[in-house]
């Protein structure tokens, strides 16, 4: 059994990890740490876990000590020292935060207002989006687990960009997210009475996931891709729906675009390319690690519309982190991640 | 008092009209007709109206006879004969359906699979989007009341297109709608258990409002505008959020775009251009006839993002119809439409 | 025009009052005060009010000075001094808090841990539930506006208790409330992600409204009524549903119970006694000042089930406060309160 | 591997069974039948199951033939012939409908307007509420799987009644249910726009589960228990919250009542008796087979308030059916049912 520890276990990503790891057949939740709730059972904060995941929250040090793999679900900036410590002790480190996601320190500085405390570690860190960058993950000790939008958007666009079917400028990613993406912290706009019956955009063209998704799409296409990215907050708990618009190049046909997606994602267990005529829906991936993708075309304006749906807490956070753990430890990638989404 | 009649009073648009007309200080609900519920009180179908709007549903003929103005909230195709009858009797006719919206019969044939039964009436019909086409409405007897998306999208884009600030090709209108837009009829995807916690696109690049919004934008700009239009269904009752993306022409600056909106909409009571830094939200226009518009810019990809929010049942249907009635009858345009949206 | 001021205008009850008073034909919102948001426009906190209710929040002193009637929407304990000040200046005072609701200081001490700072004022204060205690309100200068549960439960049970049809011990009031009742403050259990898809009881048999509802029912019946009161929090914004169970006395028949309700509430505009076979539903009273009541009987256990539904923010708070203002100032009681609840 | 077949697989209970059985380590979904969707994949109706549960719906005959155990999720009245057929062929039969739940044919006639087609089979049928009647289930071939309310209410009250701590008359069961309990069929009151933001009672004191819950409570207590049962429909997908009120007998103390629950449910994996001060919440049991129970007391009216929460589709239907299958086949009762409820 792999001994897994969670640092920052009481936030939403940490709690979701605890749920998944508690049910993983080849891992056990060895430790959980929390600054705010040290000494309390995780099930006191999340009563759904009562009698099922009653682990007591300890310190970060204890979590590292007891674990073969450390998952960090921390506010941005706090992962770097922890990564260094784990690396030194030879422990695998999977970071659900943003500290190792951007390859370019200037980008990190611009968007997160931080610096690379251990530049040498960034070279060691793999970007943990297995369906696009699996080869670089195997054998690594540090994984930068992507964010939710930065999983959904690149998966929706990668085959079209890699195949050269679409213009790489002027791409629009109109995204919709469930509220758990904002975390457990309390804010006025996540108060039930103010989110219910609402829908609005936020951080319009200024969200930190913008450079991260462009970084992935540039790596895949070799082009200087730009994406106009607008997230919207939905009155639902879970899910990312990414509706991506890109202009088809002259001569690109829907059939060949579809064929490119089929080829690229053949054999990818967690990607379900939907049949023609269906549209991806967040409700069909809830509580699962799947990414549903549907392809649509607007012939009167030569536009590809690629829509992806994921559960932001699973494929967009904790589930993908477990998928990365499976990869690091040589397990079948889908171990512990085969739960079927409920139909309703 | 203007005597108003509603043909098709028991659908959602009809019922919303009944609510607004019942509270209108210079109109009275003189008649309501229904095919399915003849002889029943409207408040038996909508118990919220009990003791407040207990009008008994009669026949279409009665509704015409008792009214100075007839509102039709009928399935597509059923309004033309009724319009002819009203026109002949000298009664004002406001159509909440699509029969008189498209000026071009070929478009109507293509998208609605129908023909113009009374071509001469189409010349008499004004397109009832007052903020853009007010001059043509006054003095008319037939008004084609726009649909919900076709109110929200043109209002969001008109000043930028009219001012020549944006490219008129490759425009994206990513829209989100509340479920009442689908009407009172029962379908699997409006079953609570299947819409709750969901979000997905439908009729992708194939919705009937697409040619209608392009018709308005072409009239305004004199250009062959194309819009890729994708509606999404939200788990909320009311609201349209239209997130519109258009490429800024070289040299167009955010300041001059904003100035053009301010100029165009100065004096428009029902349009609230939001201050910089705010984003339009459907919850702020619920149950009101307002259209909130926010402007955003993505400098790294030269994109204008114009977002509009309306209540699909009010400004997107019944409220705008009352606004048109006010215009036809020479009343202050906002009469009966000044309700403040609830804060929560 | 009556000049009305709101002290504590930025909480939910205060904001709802601002909305209602802004639309009142014989009152104007003369002042609004806030400790947290002094100097800000109310519409900055509630953007639904933008351009419609842009009043700037000032101090409590200003609010008193500018007003003929002062509404207090303050945390418990803060109203007494303000009441004294208003009383001294001859201004009407309507308290949406609890300071003047309990007649007995011991009860106040037990449930609110406070004392009567101005005992003489308590004798001057009317309990503002007009349908049950209208006579004592007229001519008063201080009104204790009841809470939401304490409006819904007594209205549901009063005619049965007054008529002696039910046992006055062992009454159960199983209540369900929308989240706005908990106010604008942020708590974990009103976070969207944690309230959505949930339902649970809180403050079981220990809610402060328990002694208040018993006080009203005792006054009406002259009996030592006891109510077991359990509130539940629902994932909806607005509404109280009070399902009240009381054992029918031997010989009491459904027909005579129903007749007693009809008689008691004949002429009460805001009470809608529903026809047999219908059940009260919070959605039918949303945004209105109505209280719907339905009566049901379980013959196999001799039980009366009386169900009432109100909008907790209107009839349960701000609307009833305006109704009381109308009474104090000799206006038609329903002035400004005739909005029809939306059907959806 | 146990071969399991579902007759009526496309309704909500059938679909939930398909999800659970597909993930059961010692059973396989061998067949699924449907009258309306014969020849279609289950995943066409429930796209969440795409590529994960693509079984093609066949006929009832095929389902019986291919299975060791047949689950019937049929409208009332259709199970009896199927049960006879299975019994004859020596196959286990688990009925999620009501045909075998009521022991007394007169009750069945009164509440379901039907007759016992095979009276001898009723003697063979066990009532499948394991925590209360486990002994009678083992070794049986026919199981009447209880309904959702009839699981939640008896589990909440059994220890108090069995121990003689409460009066057996005048019990109130105020229940709240998610909408999936009403099934996949389309009705106006499950239309999203009409259920959202609503809460109301239905079938007040006239629901078919009333005699069924009394039957269980009478068996447990030996007394002529009567329960006033009022179900309410909530705008949530899943869950039953049963708030049960019963008068404590003189001398009964909270401590001894709590002790009786602890003793009764010690060792019951699926029952979680919550610590003092906590209240059962449907969100904590979503998608799980657990039943959370919290105990509360109102000293000022000598009332026990016992609250239970279950997922109506799992412990209230499909999960309990699998639990019964496990019992019939000698498996560990919790096999395939250990999923932890998501925290949000």
C-alpha cells in the first residue's frame, strides 16, 4: 500500500483527495495536516465522512514523515519549501497549487507575484496532464497538477491545434464553473442567497489560468497561441464546462477534425469523445475523473466549437492528482478512479 | 384604461404578461384565452395569482373582441391569421412569437419551415426592440416582439458595430439562459432532477435566433455581420447572460468604445451600462425590464467582451411587449415597468 | 409623503425595506444608515438597485433626523436606545429586531441574555402582527415587528386555538426556511456548496422564536400553549413553510374548523385561505406580503395539519414592517404591498 | 459472480441499480429490460453511463433468463406475475415496488386498489429492511424492498418504540424528500421552473407509505401505532429527511432513550447515530447507503425529536436492494455499498 499524506486536508481539494484516497485499493490515507484544524478529525469538518474517514489532522511535518507521497493543497506560494523538503527526503510530491505550473519565472512573477525559491526543482517538475504530457510525468518526483480550467480547455483544443486545423489567434474559451472551485473560504459571492439564481463572469480576461492554458497549447502546437479566457460562476457545486471557439483554417473539414480527435484520444480511458449531435454536460461527469468532449461546427462562420466537461474537484483537481500518483508509482492509471457518475 | 387581451395566456410568456398587465396603471387585463384551459381561472394554473389575477380563460375570438391591444403568445406559425384579423378590426397586435420577426421570407422558410400568409402585413410590422429601432415602432399597429437572445445580443453589440470598432465577422455570442425560456411544456431536460447541477449547450450554431440577431446587427451596421451563437441552459429560472466576443479593429481603444456605448444608451432608462470593473449578472435584472451591459477588453488578443444580462421573461418577452404597447399608445415607455429587481 | 429612514440598511432586512419603500406611493426613502458601509451607495452593495436606489449610507443620527418613521434592522440589543431617542423626538419607530417582542423581561433575559433598558417603553410597544393584534397597533409609536417564524406559525394556528378546536399542549411546528432568514453574514452552512442539495434542522427545540410564538398563541387562546418548534434550513432564498400539527379535540370537525378560519380571516387582504385539496407553497408567496394557509386533517389520528407559507423577507420582515407603517400613519394597510408574486 | 437482472431498468430506481451493480465486486449486470426503450443502450438514456454501462435494454423474459437474481423496478401491480415466474424458476426476486410490502390484503386493496394474485407468495416474501428484520430475510427468495419514507421513519423511531419510551399515538412524521423520489416521469410540479425555489407538502396524511410505516412500527412495538405522515417535496435531487415527533412517556429520560438507540444500532454499519448536538442532514448521506440519525429532546413539552436522513435512491431504494441481495446470497452485507458520500 502506498502511504499518502495530504497537506492542507481541510480545504475542498484536500477533502476530496481524502475521499478518493480512502477508497483507493492500493493506497491508504496515512496522514492529513491542517493549520486551522490541527487536532480535529476531518469528519468534524466534513460530517459526510463520519465513521468513514475520521483521520485526525496533524502537522505538515507529520504528514511528510508518514507518507510515501505528499499531496499539497495549499494557497499559492506555500508549496515550494515543502517540495524541496520532500525532494530531499526522496518522497513523491504532487502539488495541487500553482507554484510549479508555469515554466517561466517571469510569468509566475506577473500572475502570482512570487519568485522561484528553488529554481532547480522546476526543472524536475512534470506538468501533470497525463493525456497530453504523459511521457514527462513517468519517473518524476514532483508533479504540478493542473488547475481545473487548464485541464478542460487544453483537452478541448489540443487535437485541433496539434493538427493545424484552426487559427491559433483569436481563440475564445468561454468557461463556466461550479462554486467549489472557489474553495471553502467564505465570500459574499458564494453566499447561497447571492449565487443562487445568478450567473456572471468574473476575472474577465485576467484569470491566472490564462497563461497556464496558453503554455500547454503552445507546447502542443509549437505556435504562439492566444486565448481570450472568460470564466463564469454557476449556481452548481461541481463542474467545468469549457466552450471553446476557434476559426477553422481554409479547407479544414469537420470530418477530418473529428478524426484527429478520435485518433488522439483513442485509448484514453478518461476522455469520452461524444457522438455527433450530443453536447458535453457537466452533470454527466460529476464525481468522476472523466472528461467529456463534444465537437460542433458553425459552417456559416467557419468556426469549430469544442466543448469539454469535467468535474472541477476530480479531473480538475483531486482525481487527476490521484491519476498522477498512479503514474508515478507504476499503477494502472485508472486505479481508484473508476466510479461511475450518478445519472441524477 | 387600455383594454389588453392575451391570446395564449397560460404559457409562461402569457402568464408573465398577465402579471405585468394586472399591475399596469393605465391598462387592464380585459381578456385571456387558452386552448388547453378554456373555462379555467388563470390562478388555477398559477396559484401565485390566486385572488389577484383570477381571470377566466376564454376563446381567442373573445380575447380579440374585448381588447384594444392583443398580445399573442402562441407557438410559431399561429400568429399570422390572428394578426390579420386584428389589423382588419383596427386593433393593435403585439406578437411574442416569431412570425413577423424575420423580414425575409426565405429566412422564415428555412428556419421555421413556414410561409408568409399575409405578405402585406409584414411591411406593416415593426420590430419591437425600442432601444435600437424605436422610430419605426411608433404609429404601427403590428409589432414583432423580439426573442430573448435576440434582445440581449444586439443590445450588447450594437454601439460597437455601429461605430465601426469591431470586425463584423467571427463574432461569438456565448449565451446562457434560464429554464423558463423553454416554456411550460414538459421535457426530460427541464425535469428538475436532470437540469439541477447541470450545464450544457444546445442547438449549437443552429438556433432560430441566430438569423434574427444577425438581421438586427446588419441593419444597425450596414455590414454582413455573422455571429456564431451557442446557447447554454442553466439551472436557474430566469435570465439571459450574453457574453459576446468581437475582435477590435486596429486602433480602436477601450475608451472610445466605452464612450460610444455611453452616447448610444444615454437616456435609455432600461439600459444600465455598468461601471468599469463590474460584470453584468442575471440576478441583478430578475423580474425587471432592465438590460445590464458591462464592457471588458482583452488587450493580449485585441478582443472586446461585451456582456449583457436581461430577464428572459421580462425584457426578453413580456416586459418588452408592454414597453411596445406603451409606445404604440403614446404612454411613457416605462409605465408599469419600474419594479426594482430584488437584491436576493 | 412619509419620510422613512432605515437604520441598518445594508443587511438583508434593511435592503428589502429599501426596495419596498422606494416603490411605496406615499413614502419616500429619506435616509439609510450603516455602520459598515457609511459613505457608500446602497447600490454598491446590492447592484440590483443600481440607478434605482442609489441612496448613500449615512449615520444613525442622520437617519433619525431626516425621518418621520425609523425602521431598525439591527442585531438584537441595539434597538432600545434608538427607540428611546425616537420616542423622545416623537418619531415613529418600527423595530425589526427582537428587543420589544417579548413582553416578559425574564423571557428576554433567558433567550436573548439582555435586560429591558427602558421598561416604560415596552408598555408603549405594540406587537406588529396586524391580522391578530391590529387594534393595539393603531395609535402607537413603537412597533415590535414579529420575526418570520413567529408570523407564520401563529397565523396558521390562531383560529383553531381561539375556537377551542385543538389541544393546546403537544403542538408541533415543523418549519422550513429559506436562507435569507440567516442574513447577509457569512457562515459555513450558508456557503452555496454546503447548503445546496442539503436539508437539515437547526436549533432544534431551542430557537428564540419559540417563546415568541407561544406568547402570541397564549394571548389569543388564553391557554398555556406549548409548541415544539423545529426549524429546518432549505436550499432556497426566500420563504417560510410552517407545517403545524395539533390534536383535534373530541368532536371537532374539519368543517367547523375550516369555517372558523374563514370567519377569522374574512376581509384579511394578505391572508389567502386556500381551497380544499391545495397545499400552501412558498413559491406562491415569493416577493409578496401574502400568507397562504391550507388546512388538512388526518382522521386516523385526529390531527389538524395547518400549513402556512410566507416570504420571510416580506411578510416575515420588511413587508410587514411597511404594513405596520401604513397602520401607524392611517394609510390603507396594503399601500405599496400589492405586488403579485411571480408564477415562476 | 452473481448474475443480476433489472426489470424496468430505465426508471430512476432501475438506473441507480444499474450504477451500483456495475460497480459491485461480486455481481455483474447480466441483463436490463425496458418496455419503452427496448433495443437502446442504457447510456443513451443516461449519458453519464456512456462507455461505462452500455448494456442494451431487452425484454423482461430475457432479463429473467439471464439472471440469478431479478430486481423489479416496476409500477405498482406489475411485480406479482414476475415474482411467481422467478419463484418457479428458483431465482431470487427483489421487488422495489409495493406489491409485497403490505402483509394485509385489505390494506393493499385500500391503498393500491389491487389484489393478491398469488397469496401463497406473500408468505414467502420477506420485508427487506435489514436493520429491523434481518432474520426473516436470510434464506428467502422474495424480498419486498421498502420504500424511501418507510425506511427512514421506522429507523428513526424503532428503538424508542421498542423500548417503550414514547407514546404510540399521535406520532408525527414530517418528511422532506428530493425530487428523484417522484421518478423520471414528467409532471408539472417536477418541472425545474416550478420546483425551484419552492417547498410544499403533498398527499398530506394520505400517502401510501403511511400504512407501510405503521406496519413496521407495529411489528416492532406490538402496539397499535399511528403516525400522522406528511411528505414535502424539496428542490434537491436526492434525500429523505424524516423529522419524527413523539411524546415521551412520563419518566423517560433523554439518556436512556439515547442508550437504547446506541444498543439497538451497535454493529449496524449503515446506521450512524450522530453525536449529541449534531442534526442529520441529507447532504451527508448523498450517494451512500447510510442512514444518519440524530436525537433531540424538547423538555418543555416532553417531546422526542428523532431525525433520520437517507439517500432516497440508495438506502431508500437501489442500495437497500443490493444490501438485500448481499444477504440472500450470503455475502458481506456491505459489499459494493461502501462508497463515501461526497463532502460537497
